[in-house]
């Protein structure tokens, strides 16, 4: 008996996906300690195009989970370009990440300048109906999602209050616009930096992830804070990194996503291209509270 | 001694008058700001009525529900405001005052660049009409937002080209705008 054409198509699609995943997983070399008690998560930025590149990165993201069981994905904003109708949600989020969503993976979104703030009410983005929010994925780690596109005084006050309350946890912030970058938007970050950096220093923020620039850049530590730019999960501005003395490592010739592992005393990171190649990896020790205080002092 | 007492009495009697003259001047912008607040409050009241006539939007994993709720709210507000025109909230006095507030902030390094980044200049729009869903929202630098009066929840400032618009976030509706505020 022959299967019906629709069933045959679904079988072929599933086989192709499985074959693609096996190939993608084989291509990736894990450069993280992958400890059983660590916090593991992934990062995608500027992902919502619905393009082939988004689907390729999504496949690599899925493949990475076979070796590195990350618990959630942070989205750096521009989650849905050019519209937020139900078809946009399907094409630019639900379909590319469907296998992850089906497995119960949680995504936490920040808003970018291409996002309709109404995305905060879309349950799979886990924003609790808010433009900015915080959550504690594990004891000793707190994550803050900010709306850098509209940093108004109430948000700043909220952030100060939440940072104060977070005590000695790892403090990880993520939002759309980078405070430091070597791309075309570098200078535009100054007003936001003037607003946020003093707060980050005062309250001992450890690491900041952002997107907006369509490439990967690891910034040299700035006043004891680690900064990453990861805005190339579906968009690419080839050759846009104008290497400055800010740049520790950059990648602007392909799409990418990131894997992060937090242990008690260190942050481990790996950036992987849409071809499954590792473009950057390493370990950054947690800066002690004593050292942070030195930077916080004007 | 008598001379001293008389001098003291004369000075004391003059004091209330002196205080009246030196009373701190009233902030010239306060009246304008109060007027702005009252106009925005009136809009919020109107939105509340539009809100009350429909079931509240809850968080959902059905994106179609989000869009439908937003459009329904926009339609109810739009109908209640008809005819709405530019200047209903940003009167000429308020617009002039806002331009004065924003101007020094726009001179700060990086501020104009941030506002212009992906700013949908040239995008056609109208008061009481929707903000086109395919267009980006201009970035509002923190120093610009700090210089402007605070708004109620889910009402926000944005730039479209050089125009400063007032936008209802929940209804995705353009409430009013100040032409050429970015000059």
C-alpha cells in the first residue's frame, strides 16, 4: 500500500529535517564545559525575518541542543520584522523554532525597534505582558529584559529597584540596542549608555547582551562589565564591524547564534555560525564585588 | 531707644508687603503642562470607556487574537473621537513649549542619530489612524523622554520623520502630532 501524497510529503520533510539536524550537529564542536549543575541558555538576535537564513540558524540552534541541553532562549529584539499579524508570528517565529517550541523550550523576548509592543502579550515570548521584566532562572542568577527603544523614567526607576533587590546574584541584562559596538550604530548608543551604564556599575551588573547591529561582536570588558553584540540570527550587515579598540572578537561574514553557560564563578560562551562553525568561544571570570566597586566609584 | 523701637516697627510693618513682592514667579510652563495633562487625561478617559465596552485582552498564544483586540479597540476609540484633527492635544502653545523642551536634548551627541535610526520618515499617517504595522518605531533616547512630561500607561511619544507623535500603544493609534519637532 502506498502512503497518500500528503503523508509522503510530511515523511520526507521529517526525514530531511532529521538528516539536516544530524549533519548540523556533527558539524558543531561544543566548546563549553557543559556541567550538569550550570545554567545553560541560547541567544538569538534580530531573528524575525522569515528568511532562509533565519531557518538555517534555527536548525543549527536545534542541533546544538543535542550536545548542549540549554534551558531557554533569549531574543534580543526585532523578533518580527515588517508586521505582526498572525502570519508573521507563524512564519517568523512559530515555524522556524517549532521543534524547540514543541519540546517545551521557553523563549524570553526583548523588544526591538521593529517590534510591535503588543508582542508583550504573546504568551510564547514570556514577557508577562510587560515591555520590561525580570526573572530568576536559577538560584544565584537574575536576568533583566529591558526595552531600550523606549527607556523612559519609569523604566529606569523600575530597573534601579530591581537591581537593588537582586543582591549578590549574577546580574545579566539583555535588550536591543548595544551600549558599545563597532558598527554603524556605535555613536547612537551614547544617550542610552549615559543613562544605563552608571546604574549597571552602581549595582554590579555582570554581563550585557544586545542585538541591533547585524553581526557578532565581543567587546573588551568595559569598567568590569562584559558586553556582547549578537544581532545576526537572520540579518547580516556584511563587513560592518569597523574594528576599534573596543573589539575583542567579531564576525560579520555570516549569520550566527550564541550558547551561554553560567557557573558560580564564570561565564562560558560560544558563538556558532549558520554553517555550524564556532566563530568565538571562551571563558570570562566573574568580576568580584570588590573590583566592581572600584569601577562604580566616580 | 525710642528711635530704635520706631525703626523696628516701621520695618516690621513693611515686611508683609516685601514678601508679597518677592513671591516666587509662577513657572510659565506650568499652565501649558496642566493644559496638556488635562487633554491627555480626557483621551485616557475616552479610551477607558472604549475598553469597558469589550472584554479585556488577556495574554494569549494566538497572535490573531492580539491583532483583533487591537483593531477592535482602535475602531471604538476612532468612532468615539470622530472627527479628530491635529492640534486637539498638541495645541499651538503646547507644541511650542514641547519644541523648547526637546531642542537642547537633540543637540546631545548621538541623540539625533538615535532618533533617525530606522525612523520611518515619509510614512503617511493621520490623527486617529493606525500606526502602519509594517513600519519600525523610532528609538526614543532616554534624555529626550526625560525632558518631556510623563504620560499615562500605554501612551507614548515617537518620532515619524521630523514629527513628534503621540501614540496609543494598545490601540496602535496615532492620537496627535507636533509637526517638525525635530528641527
